[in-house]
C-alpha cells in the first residue's frame, strides 16, 4: 500500500505550473509501489504518474534512477519517461519531498504468468540489459547483493526460528556457501533487480512496459535472470515450472546469448536471488507493527524456492535448451 | 485509505467482457472513499471508477444508491453515472463483492474552500435537492439522524471523557436538547448527507461534480445545508467564516429559496450536524486498532464547531441576508 505524503491540490497546481503539461484535470492517490507515494495525474496533456520519494529511497540515488529511466526511454525501452519542467529539470520538490512526474504506462500486470508472458519478459529483460549497456552517467552498487545479506541475517537474529524452526541455521549455511561461491567476472551492467510480475505491464498478452526502477543497480546481468526465474516461474503450489523457465531463458538468449560461465552460474545465482528475497521478507515480517493494515509478503515462499534451487543438479533443470547447457 | 479487496487482472477482464466499454488498458487501486474499494479503470472507451462495496455498506441499500446516481445523472447533475452491462444491469459481482462501474468525473477537491467555492457548492446543493425531488423508486432512512445518535453516545460511554474532560456530559445534554427540539414538518427529500470538500470536484474554480453518494438518504433538505456549513465554512483556527456561509446560503436560495421555518431551524440543524460528526468521529477514534496506519478524523474539531453553534443567537449569524432572516 502506498500514498504516505499528503499533497494539497493547491500546492500541486503550483508545482504543475512549472511544467508544460497543461492544467490539472484530476488527481488521485494510487496503490502502486511500496516505497514511495504515487499519484495519478490527469492534465490537459494526458495521464502521468507523480511520485514523491519517501524515506526508504536515498535521495543520493535519485539522479541514477531518473537518469536511467531517461536513458532507457531514449533507447526505445517502454518504461515511464521522466518529464522535465520548463527549466529542463526532471527532479523537483513537492510537499517537502523529492518529486518526479513521469509518463503513464498503459497495461496491467498479470497475477499468474503464462509461458508466453515469461517469453515476453525474457525478450524485454535482454532488451533492458542491452539498452543499459551504454548508461555510464551514474552508477549504483547493489546494496542487496551478497555483502548486504549478512547484515539482514543478523538483524533477523534468533527470531528467524520463530518463522520456521531451523531457519537461522539454514540461512547461515546458505550465506556461507554463497559468500564462498558467488561468481566473479560474469558480464555486468544495469539490472532491474526487482522485475516481479507487478512491475511488468501487458495488454492483450503483449508486453507494454516495465516500471519501478528503484532497485536498479550495476550488477551481474545473469543475476537479473535468476531473480526473474524466482519471481515468474514457480507455481502457487511451490513447483518450479520448467516450461516457463525455458520460455524465459530462450527468449532472453535470442536477444543476448548467455556465455557458458553465465549458464554454469545460474543455479548459484538463483540460490542467491532466493536468499535475497527470503532475507528482506523475513526482516519485514519480523518488524510489522502490531495491528498494521499491511501484511508483508510471506518469507517462507522464498524458503521453498531456495530449497528447490539447492536440489538443482544442472542449469538444464531451469529449462535451458541442451545446446546451451554447460 | 481505501482498497481492501484484491482483484486480479484476470477476473477483472472477465467482468469487463460483460460490458460494452472495450478492453482493459490500465487498472490501479486508488485512495478514494473510506468505505469501499475503488479502482481507476482505463479502457478503450475512456476512464471509469470501479467500486467494490465493502462490509460497511448494506447491500440492501445499493439499489437506492445506484438508482439515485442514475436519476441525478439523467436530471443533468454532474455525478458519477453508473454504467450498465450488456444485460442492462448496473450492479454486478466481482471478487465476491457487489461491484459498480461508473463514469470518471474530472476535477479535484479543494482543501481550503474559498467563498466562491462555497457559492458554487450552494448552487450545486440546491440543484441536487431539486433534481432529487422526483426520485421515488427507492427511499432510505437516514441512519445517522437524531434516532441514530443516542446509540453512538452509548457506544462511546465513559471513554468519551478520555478524549476531552466532560465530553460525556456535554453530549448527553446536547442529545437531550436536540431530541426535544429537532424540527418537524420542514421540506424533505433526497440529501447527500456527507458533502464535505473531498466529495466536490472543481477545475479552475468551476464546480465539475459531486461524488460519494453512500450516505445519501431521505431527510430534511435544510439539514444538508447545515452539514455543508459545518464542513465548508469554518477556518482551520476554528472560527466560523460568515462570508463563506453567506455565499453558500445565498447561492442556494437563488435556486431554492428557504422557507421561514427552515431558516428558523438552521441553528438547531447546525448543532445536530456538528453532533452527528462529533459522535461518529468519537466512536471511530475510540476504536482504532493499536498500530493502525489510518489515523481517524479528530472528533474535537466538531466539538469546537458545536460550541460555536450553541453560541449562535440568530440564523443571521450564519450569514443569512437580512431580508431572509426569520
């Protein structure tokens, strides 16, 4: 649930007067994104999304996020395009918060992705990685890669075992494994790092765009695939769907073929991605204020996914076509 | 904050296929209304609001609400117009809830109404009362008029004094006064009963429409004016703004002149309206779950308004032009 900062129509009108998108016609808080306040704007020029950046976003990262969206849009990637004001500046201030107006992206997210959705995602993900290849104006370290996991583990501490017996030890062992075995030297660049079905829009089965770049960073490109395999290719009963994984990876490879080293690393990257979401969900789960209206995501969903990845014997288990397998 | 019921894009697509408003283009939960879940829909035919009726709305009242909106729209009142499906039915079922699609009303609410806004409101309120005059398909008793207040007082009980010392006694005295002196025989009809600034849209100072008819009922027309005087004509410091009151009442009377009996009753009706919002806010205030993210409205705002109305010596104090005063 979003919308944290209250914006009066009067201050919004004043803010909009610094842009060239016409007068305000309608303005509603929307339930999109969990980190920031988002509003739908309708102006004489059309529909836009207004984002006010809340405390969980580091203001120092905003030039990276906004520069990246502008860069990707200029490379033909369908994503929200920052709107610059009359002074040529995209990032403004409204209601005491950093504020951005971006174009409104049509489409809706799918709740139960099909193999065709996964293929469309694979194509879009490779396109994103290629388009990000020459984005060098800013960079951003992935705060939620391997070095960021141990502090989360320590924050959860012994309370991890209140969520599932033995969870603390399981995470400790997994952390030690991943810290020792995390691949180095794989192709790196801009990754989305949070490309869940919520953040991908479709109309009539056609992928119309990607949103929510607020975890984007510089990291291993194949790690983004591993995140997507976790987020898109498991069934509600916990089973990995190899057909969906194959569709995703094959469509990706048609745009950007994976190296043998990337393919070989896929099982470890998938374990890492599962641990990353297990850890952040676990910490959120343990820190819900009593009586809160927002129920956090279930961390155990990612424990089940992690267990699957630990059982994987070969990258082929993810659905890689044989000719690509290491 | 709204959006309680989760709707998947898949079930929404199936629901929309029973309407003639084209394919779905976008779909966002919006933070509007506190009683129901509201979503913005964009389809090939334009923008719409989808409402899912939650537990606080009695399903038996829905034919009244929907019939009223259709009636008012047919009489030229700017309000959300229910959209009927191919079978000619407006009320459907989605995600296990009664569901309505209505047209999207452009405009934004004002946070600090001006006298000009109050005049526009007065004109629209009189127009609403006149347009409702021949709505007889359904009727609805005002559950939050005098007979509904004593149960709220009893629900608050002694805890009222935890909000303000002496509040319980003050309410008891006020209740006794209003139960004895509530006017009978005044002109009655359809009233909105909750026409706060949130529920009135403007574009560039022009009133574009009224929303949220879910407290509408059959009651004294002048009581609706009393509610609006409370909701629109007090300053943030608690002072009554006679200029705004005069603008509201004069504009109303230009469309529907008040009878002498209605004018004479205005101070009592205004006390009643203040007590009604004091009581519902008090009960909400006392029943907030610990840690809830939603902070209820301050009941003491209406205690201050009630004190003003108790000090009023004549209807003229609300800003009635002399020639209309009783």
